[in-house]
C-alpha cells in the first residue's frame, strides 16, 4: 500500500503574475509502507516545496496528495493540522530541539500534545532513545549532547507519534562524514523497525544508494 501518493502536483509562486515562478510541474510520486526513498535534487529544484506539500504544510495548485489512502489535498486548515500531527514526522538539517528540556522530554512533549498519557509517552521516548543508543543520555539537555546525538534525538522526536510517513530534508547535512554515517544508520534502524514510509532528501549520493529507491527532481519533474 502506498502511504504517500502525489499525482499531477503542480506549484507556482506569484501565480498569475508577470514574475510567476513554476516550481513543480506535474509531479507523480509514491512511497509505500516500509519503503525508504531518496530524493535527490539540485539546489532550487523545488525539493523543499515538494516536501512541504507532501507533509501538508503547503497545498498544490493542481493535483492531489494522498496519505494512507485518504485524499488530503483540500482539507480545511484545522483538519490538515490534525492529520499532519497524527500522520507525518519531520526531520530537518538542524535538530531544532527545545534547549530547556532533556532529550527524553523533547520526545515526550509531542506525544502529550497528541493525547498520550505521561507514562506511555515516557516509555515510548525511552524505547526510541535506546534504539539509537542514547538511553544513558536521556536526561541530558541538547546543549550537553554532541551534534550527532542531537540529531538522533530529533529523529526519535519525529517518530514519537508513530506517523505513517517520515519526511526528512538533508537529515545529515550539518554533520561531518563520519558522524553522518553513524547517524544515518541510526535513522535507518528506526525506520526499518517501524515499517513506515520515508522520503529523505539528500545531496549525499552514498547515503542515497543505501535506500530502497532513488528519484531525482529536476526542472520541476520527477525521474527515477
């Protein structure tokens, strides 16, 4: 089953104006449950726009966005927010952890916002941290963690609410090559252990080759 399906997605900025810029031109892309897809694109090709549309942060001008078999394209803002919180996990190049909270608390908080009990949230957060080798660092605040550790905590936070879809934008782009390899392996362990669908944008072709499939976004279109 395809957890994510984009069909005929187009997007332009300054739509209908003389300075209109077309970013996506009829994009078709699907990601199945349990599949990890690498998205490779040159700078300015529309990679972030595609991820924002897939993650319900933006809407296409034309085409449809389906998550878990449900058309999400024209939902009202409130329902899109609910679906995004429930169905999608995001990872960015920078960890964006809350500095005043521990690693554990950073993973607990989104679960509490989603109605999970404190005991359940604590247990899941600790399980995720142990999966990426950070159980002993659970009570440390982000400032006391290395860059690679911070990013691993961010991975756990993205998976805290057991989403259907994981979207990652250069998740190792801020790390040195050695740390990048370790952290990416941790991410793959998390994804493989949950069976969710993952779309990971990266410039690192070696990391892309470790995923199930590579697609390229160029001139607003997808090519395998």
